[in-house]
């Protein structure tokens, strides 16, 4: 007579089963969705998300869109639980940005940050975030985890519900801050401490304050100021004092 094995794990509460799935590679966690209806969508609520570059092996043009949709669902849907950890393993972002699949890696990172991720583990040297809204302290929490970053770009981004943009990265060599602030909402302080910075571009309205230190390695700077009704001309001088050692400066001033 065949023995009947009781499925005790399926009767565990959802949060316990989610915790169990967090110890599995993401591909294996997804496969549990075929066990029963109780497991079908459970993987979307796991608190630890780990992507290894081995996931790219065997990824064909036919299923790459399905993979992208899966990641979007996992990271970008606002009704999911907060993340404890988001980890991108491999040879860094370059191994994911292979020129063929066009993965939205920066979107994945922003999605993890928006889900209140507590820990981000990346092997980053270059990070470019485009057309994104960085809410609260998410920008500073993201930057503080990038200890070997050399090139950092924020292109047409905005900051909401925050008082400070704080960039303190000793390894940074190139920094681009292209921020959009709605008129009358520029009461922010930009703090930069990057002793090895060689190139700096700032394209935004003048904000309430600037604190730049250790900029002695700076060789080239491009500053584009947009003055609005806030009249922060005095604070703008603090930015120039911070880059006074620059060898080449390109300055553009506009009036909003």
C-alpha cells in the first residue's frame, strides 16, 4: 500500500512560506507556483530577491519579454510587501547590459527602493538613472550602498519629500546631476564629498544650499543654472566656491 505523505508546508501561513522561498534562487522560487493554488502567486511576495547572471543562460528572444514582465511584477507593483534584500550577482551591471536584451536594470533598482528595500547588494561602477522620481531618503540610501562607484548620472530626475541630496563617494570620478524641481519646490540642500571627482555637470534650478568639499581633483565642470522666483543667487556662489580649483568651467545661466 502506497504511503500518503502529508503536505504540512502548504498549510503554513503565507509569511512563513514566503520566508522559505527567500532562501531559494529566484528561478526555483517561481517554479513553486505549479505546486497548487496556494503557491501560484506566492513568489511575488518574497522579501529577498536575488538575480544571478546564470538566469541569462538559455534566455531566448521568445521568452525575454516574459522575463521582463516577471521582473516588473516582482519589483514595481506597489501593493507588494517591502523588500529585505535586493541582490544582483555576476560581473556587475555590464553583464546584464549585454546590448541584446535591453534590461531595465536601473528600473529594477528604483523598484526595489520604492518597495522600501533594506539592503541592496550591487557590484556597481557605473549607474545612470533616467526620468525617475526619487522619494524621501531613497536617493541617499541607494548611493550609500555603492562603495566602488566611479560614474554616477541622474538624468531628468526629480526629488520628492526630501530635504537633502547627499553624495559622499570617495571612488567617484564623474558626476552628473540633471534634476527637475517644480517652481517653488527647490528648498533642498546638495551635499557633495567626492575627493577623486574629475568631471562634474550640474543642470538644474538653484536650490537653497550647496556644500561641496574635497573637490581638488576636479578638472572639468559644466554648470547650467535655472533661476526661478526663489532667488537663491547667494547659495549659487557656494557651489562656485566648492569648485574653485577646476581647470575648465562652462557656465550657462537661464531664467525660468
